[in-house]
C-alpha cells in the first residue's frame, strides 16, 4: 500500500515513528525497529520522555534518529501553545485547558501565569508571572492588577502547574485565588477561573465553585 493512502489516525505508534524515521516511505524494517523501541520503553510516552543515550543504545538508532524522536514533544507543545494567539476568542473551557497544558504540563518547577482577555474574551496576552511554589514564592496581586490595567484587560484567567502531576487545589491555591479575585474586583476586572494543571488533566476552581 502506498503510505500516502493510509491516514495518520489509523496508523500505530510504531508506524508513525517509522514514517518519521524514513522520510515518509514506511518500511517493515523501520516499523519493526520502532516496535522494539516502544516495547523496551513501555510505550510512546515513556519513549518520548527518555534520555538520548538510552534511545541510542538500541541497535539501529543513531543520534540523528534519536534526536528526531526527542524533538516530537517540543513540536507538539509549540503546536498546542499556538492554539490561542493574541486576538483569538476563547470559545470554550477546552480551548483554555489545551493551551495551558501545552504551556505548563511538562515543567519541573511551578509556574504561575495569567491569561489576560478583553471584554469579548479575546486573548490580549499570556504572562508567566511568578516561578516557584505558591507556598515558597510570593504571588503579588498588585502585579497581576498592574499588568491587567496596563493592557486594559476586562477579565483574567489564572493558571499554575503542579509538577507532582496531581491537579487538586491546595489550601494555598484557594487562598491566593480569593486574594486575587478581591484585588481584581476593586478595579472592575473579572476573574473567570484558576486552572491547576497536572499530569494529563486540569482542575478548574470555577467549576468547583471556588470563584
């Protein structure tokens, strides 16, 4: 079968990786090699999270092929991070979650961010405001308010990741959310949500009734 006649959705992980390895001409030997690699690491995600030297230890995988495999997560992150460009209207909570997971899910440190919107929920700017844990790094409401006023934002969505992968909000998360909501209300700016990004899921404090 001509590889161009096969839709990507119907291809296995090994077949997709093989197509990448051989420049579009899927071959049985390349697919077999990718199947061995996937079995060795226990699946696609584990493979894409692996170290270069672990991948090149597999016979038939040199530095060039390993580099192509390891570039895939970053390509995917950039693709999804571009899903809400400046001026784009947020049409659903899914839009926001997809964008924020691409930005935050892979980080090994905690990052507190703000998505500033106009009165039609169009994206004005995405800012990485504070780095560290909420308990260990101060989150300053005045800085969030100052940036919101500077760009004439009408609404804000807060987000931060939990490197542990657990997306449950802590008491500190709830406290800073209340402080930020109160500070923004003083200048007539709405806090729409605070999303906690974990490993594969996001938790909305608005959906929990905490905003």
